[in-house]
């Protein structure tokens, strides 16, 4: 039996003053929280998508952070805390959102991308900004109906904002 639990987001945002795009997930999965890094579940396709788009191989946490900063990509999550059943975004209730303005005020963010419906819908409803917010399909293996090739094509939009 899986129990709904209250989870507090404990990963720091990854960004610097030159970050141009902000990619927001919802809440780190159980595996990501356990491993202490974003999209850390081996079946999550987020890093694989970026590797294909940028023609690079990213093995370690340090390589991934360096890659994000070098390419002006900020990474964080929408939820600061929430009640969640396992890693299911559809079960999220009683949430607080992260202070997204903190990144915006300390960088050059010109667009926000949300990876998944929960992140996109919650941010759109609770965060007022003139910065465009785009929806990207979840790279989670739970979204198995989307093939990797389809996700890569969809995520290509981020490249035009990094020029």
C-alpha cells in the first residue's frame, strides 16, 4: 500500500545570472529525492532528450550542472511542498509553490518551460508574469505513450530561446 505523504522540496535551483530559459518540473520523484538531483530516475528521459538536442553525453551530476549553466538553462520545480502519493503528479494536493521570481530577478530568463501538465497548470494558475510559459510533455517513463523521438522534437523549441 502506497501512502500519501507531505513532501518538502529540498533541491536548490540551478541557474546563474546568464540563464535565459527556465525549465520547471513539478516535484522531484521519490528516486530523484533519494539521489538528490533533478530527473534522476534512470527511466526518466529528460537528460536523454538534452543529450540528443545538444549532441553531448552527460554522465555525472557535476557534468549536468556545468552543462546547464554553460548553456544558460535554469532548472527548478514548481512545487515547494505538497501532499503526494508516491511520485504521481496527478495526486498532488495542499501545495505551496516555489518563489519563481527569485530566479527571474537574478537572471535573464525570457521564457519558462514546464515539463508536464501539473507543473504547467499550477504555474499558469498561481504565477503572474509577462514571461511566456510553454507546456512540454513530461519526460517521465509514466508518460510512455510519448516516444523519445516525439519528445525530442517537442523539446527542440528550447533551442530557439538560447540563441
